[in-house]
């Protein structure tokens, strides 16, 4: 009986070893959209959905339209009115009589003020269009970064699931050896703890992936029950620009263009404040009617600008203009420093990815050698599985390095306010 029990334990142990052997050094692949409810978008559809579902862009479009009508309203004449007055006056024949004056008054906006108002609102509309372009670019950058994060999380979850499979195999083998008295309880509990730890990582990674998927669906306005999103041709890629190209992008920075338009707006407002001393007049025509006479008349009302109001307003706008000039200088230096810093970081992080890939390839080869050694009986199963787990961990390290690169690239794009790495739609290119 004791001999049969030992043989039974040996058979079970060999079966578990064979199970571990069959799932060895093949590189795990990212999960595919097969058997999934996948929402597939082209690059153009991706951009269009971002524009349609961004609250900030919707408000920006509305404000741009509102500026058109606000400009027309400000340039329009003030409301015309009827000036009516009745009073008792002395009659030429003696006594009193009723005299009435009726005038139709017009309040035209004077041309030297209208021209400045036209310049003010033209500048503001250009600024708003630039602001819309900036907001749109930042939305694209944010959405692209989120999607690349989503792809990395999917790949990472797949690796964690493979890691969990290994941990489960290790635990099952350890259980057989513990029952056979070949390892201590503390050793068995070590494998059980490792399995539970990896199980937690899988669950946590799954939760993170679902949260990222939900954030993507909200950003893209996807309301269906899809459990995966695929943007065609959008994947991790390296920046192919030179540092001289970064300087050219900085020269055309939307941030600086917007501040320059602020400077122009303050200058226009200063001119408007100066000309507002005499911005309109009131002119009218009418008639004087009394019991003894009647006649036509003209009325003109001219403002007298004896006030410091407009002088102070002009000084206020000139002070704001001076502040915006300094803001542009500081912003230009900050954007330049940030952009060049991020560009250099990308070069370093690209090298880090290359090192991580070499380490991953080295550990893949080591895992293959360990598999051969294990099959030949030269190394134990625990040593073999430990080497295999180390290979999976190196894959996680590579993914993390790519995520770090993508995040730094997004920060560079935000500094330049331009999407530097975004493929175009192949269908559109063929047209």
C-alpha cells in the first residue's frame, strides 16, 4: 500500500510538471478583439468624436458665435427716441397758451469710434478661433494619451494573467510536494502568498482597465455596451522630429499667438477709451406747435468730455498691455525650457526602452534555456518557473517604460500645443 501511495504521488507530480512544461517560453500576446464587443474607429472618426463630445469645445464654439453678435451690437447706433415737451407760455395776445415740441432724435455712433470697435472685435474673434484650436489640440493630445494608456493596460493585464497562471501551477506543485512531505509548510505558504498577491494584481489591473475604458467612452461619446475600443493605426510610436523642428514649432506657438492677440486687444481698448470722450451725439428734427404759431426746428446734443473717466480707462488698458507683454516674455522662456527638457527626456527614455527590450530578450532566451534544462532534468521546476516569471516581469518593465515615454511625449505636445505623433486616415490619403 505504501508503495502504491508513493507511485500515485509520483504520477500526480509528473502530471503537474508536464502541465507547467506546456506553457513555457512562448511570449504572451496582447488580448485581441475576438469574441469581444469591440467599437472600432478610424483616426478621422476619433478626431470628430472628440470635437463633438468636448464640453470645452462646445462652449468655445458658442462663445465664438456670440462674439460676432456682440460686435454688431456694440457697433450699432444707440436707440432712437422721441423728445416730447409741452408747457404753458405767454401768448402774444395776452394770457397763457399751450406750446408743444416734438422731435425725433437719432443717436449715431461716430465713425472714429466704430472703426476701433470693428478692430476690437476682429481681434477678439481671431483670438477665440486660436483658443478653439488650442483647446482642440489639447483635447486630441489628452485622448491620444488615454488611448495609449489603455493599450498598455490591456497588454499588462495579459501578462499578469500569464503570471497568475504560473503562480497557480507553482502552488499546485507545491501542494503536492507539501502533502508528500518534501517541502515545509512555510515554503508552501510562500507559494500560496505569491499566488494571492498575483491574483490581487490581476483584479486591480482589470479594475484599472475598466476605468480607463469608461473614461475613453465618455471622452469619445460612446454609449453602447462595447467592452473594447480600437482606433485604427493609432499605436505607440517614437517621435521623429529633430531639436531644430522643436524650435520651429515654438515660433508658431498657439500660446504665444493668443497672448499677442491679448496685447493687441488691450491696445485697441486703450484707443477706444481715448476716443470714447466723444463717441456719439444726438441729432433730431421736429416741430414747435402753439395756439398762435407753428414751426420746424432742429435739435443737436453734444457731450462735453470734462471728466477723467476716459483718461483713467486708457491708463488701465495700457497697464494691462504692459503686463501681457511681460507675460509673453516669461511664457516664451517657460515653453522653450519645457519643450527642450521634454525632448531630451524622450531621447533618454527611448534608450531606456531599448535597454528594457534587450533585458526582456535576454530573459526570454534564459527562460528557453531553463525550459530545456528542466526537460532534461538538470534544474528543478521551481527554479524554472522563477526564471519564467522573471521574463514576464521584464515584459511589464518594458510596458512601463513605453508608458513613461508616451506620457512625456504628451507633455511635449502640450508645451507646443500641437499633436506631433498622430497618423492620418489612410482612406483620406488615397482620395
